[in-house]
């Protein structure tokens, strides 16, 4: 007698209907007043709500809170994403000590079902999904927002939340279609667009590790493939470069990056528990002091770096830094910054121009030419600055007498359009490769600065030594120069000398 086994059927991941979800979330919010709020931020053409859960402690001011946004822009078919986000909400509003600390220090925004209509239908037909309108909640975007706003109210709801909160991090969650299946899980890698990678690779690594510590396995993209990453076609050798055949498609999260310098990431999930583990680790990042940053929070504040000089958002609080970061990011085309060359081991000069006109005024000759010590241009540049009474000429001369830097080179800039004043402050960072320094000379525009996190400077070590010069609103000019000369107690030997041949030495 033969045994005939019925082939398993594929079905959707179990989950509540949209009506049940709204009722359940509002019941949770009523049970946690002052912790959770539920808002309808949009409606589908059929009238279903696009829900936003805001989780944060109301008795703590929002002024110094980080903002994290989690979306599920393929939740219409990838229902595991909704299930995982609902599990995350349940943990976040609970009594876990980490969850409590996150609620006090962050505003966590979760949109568990960004495609309510397909979700409510329990759609699992691949062809129908890609032929329909639901896919465009994720894919139908340009740099300024949804491409078809009238017909994409769900995508417009996501945009409204992004515009309102300007999050430090925007994590979009993707995953499997069927309850009976899984998939290769990943974080920070997009299969739809080779542009969709956050600027911090270490954050996805931490998230992946959190899942792998619990027995899951994640792919690391080019690392797992053993191939170099390329975001452009490499003609004739495409097979040997990871990502070279992908497309530079603009998807949902890239809007948050271009508009607000958010850390944007996508992730693929096959299991709800893995979703929660990775997102919990991401939320922990928002409570930590990150590399090159002086404050706890997501490392979204530094918007540009060139050699020893970086620029970042100004402010003592998260809200101040957010306003400054967004302004600097949007006005980045009009801003130039550079340093002196050769870069001295015991000093640095940083130049920041906030308008093309000021750069053209003070940058001598061919500002984008390669360094040429036979034609030093730092001294004539300082001579031009000294003609402006805002700069202390004697202090600039003092720096020249102490520094080996002779040249200034600027990055190639094509923007020559109108420039607007910088209204929300500016932070200039000097990145010094020493464990600690003792300053012999430290000036802004030739003037002595006082230690201050508002109007002055402070020093921190994360890593090396970083000097942050803080220029508050109302004091940002069209051109600034920071000069620094210092000693370091670190004993470092330069060169290879005759005695170095001694193997016993």
C-alpha cells in the first residue's frame, strides 16, 4: 500500500486584521498612558488607517531625545514584518529595564502596517503584488517624495511622519511572504537598490551579531560573497564585483537620507524573534556614545569630513543638533571645507566657507589644484584674510611661524548658485591622531576661544583627540579659520634609523 503525502500549502503569516490591530494597539496605549500613543496618519483609497505608534515617556522632555523610525513598506505581502514590529512594540512598552531607558531617552516611531489593503487581503500572489499599487509604497519614490502622491496616500503618510520628526535613524523592515518559509536574513543590504546602504556599516554588524548570538544566521553581502563591492557597472568583470548589476533605484528610506541625513537601513527577516533582537540592538545604539561623537545618540550629526576637518550640527540638546544637522545637510552644496597641507603632526589649520562667494574671495588662485610646495599659497591666503578686521592678523602670523603647512587645496565644487545664511549654528571638528594634546595655540578666526559646548570649544577622545569648535546661531559667518598648534605626550618614532637594524635593540 502506497502512502501519498499531501504537499504542504503556502499561506500568509498569521496576524490580526487592520481593524483588530488598531483596536489592540489603542488598548495597549490606554493601558500605558504617558508611554504610548496611536495615531492615524493616513488612509488608503478604501479608507483603511495607516497607523503610527509613538512610544516615549511623556514625563521626560522631548528636547534631548533621539528619534528612531521603523517602517514596514512591504507589509502588504511581507506580513512577518508587521508581526515582528508588533512584538517589538509589546517589548518596548513593557517593564524591561532597557525598554524603560530607551523610552526615557528616545522617541520611537513604529508604523507596523504601511500597506493596509494588501495586508488585510492576506495577499500572497507574487504576480498580483508586482502588478498592483502596493509595491510603490516602497519603490515609488523620488528624492522629493512619492512620485504619485495623489494615488499613494500610504507613501504620503510615511513622508508626513519623516517630515514631522526628521529622525536620526529610519529602519525599514522587509521579510518573507509565507508562514511556511524563511529567507536569508540581512541588515543594511538592499536587494532592490544599490544606493540603499547606510553610512555606518558597524551598526548593521552589531544588529546581525545580536541575532547570531541567538542562533540565527545573517548574510553580510559582499563579505559573505567574498567579492568587492561596486555600486556602478564594471564592464566585462561584473561577475566578480558584488552589486555591480543592481540598479540605483530611489526607494522610501533614501528620502529620509537626502532630506534629513537620517541613518537609513533596510533589513530582511525570516523570523519575528530575529526582528526584535536586531531592532533592540539598534535602539541601544541610540543610548550609546558612538565613535567620533561627544554625545550619546545615533551617529547622524557629522555631515562631512575632509582629512583632519569635519563639520557637524551645533547644539547642546538633541533638538538643537537635529535642526543644525538638517540645515547644514541641505545647504551642503554651498559649503566647502579643507585643511592645510602638508598636514602637520603638531598642528592643523581648518578652513570652512559657507558660501561660494567667500571661498572665491579668500581661496587663492586655482583653488582645486593639486598641492605644489614650489608655489606655497597659505601665506597669501592669510594675507587676504588679514585685510578683513574680523580676523586677528597677528594670531594668523603666529600660526604660520609654528606650522609646516604651506599649501591649501580645496575640493572641486561645481555649485556657484545663491547661498543662504547658516541660521542654526555650526560645529567644526579637528581630528587629531594623538591620545591627548597640550595646546600652544588654538584660535577661531585668530581669536582665543573659551571652553564651552555652546560658544567656544571642547575636547573629547573617541578615538584620538577631537576638538569641537562651537559657533552658535547668529555668529556663523561666511568664512571661518581654526588654527591649532599642540604638543603630545605620546612617544612616537619617525623613520628607520641605523640602530633599527639591530635585531636585539
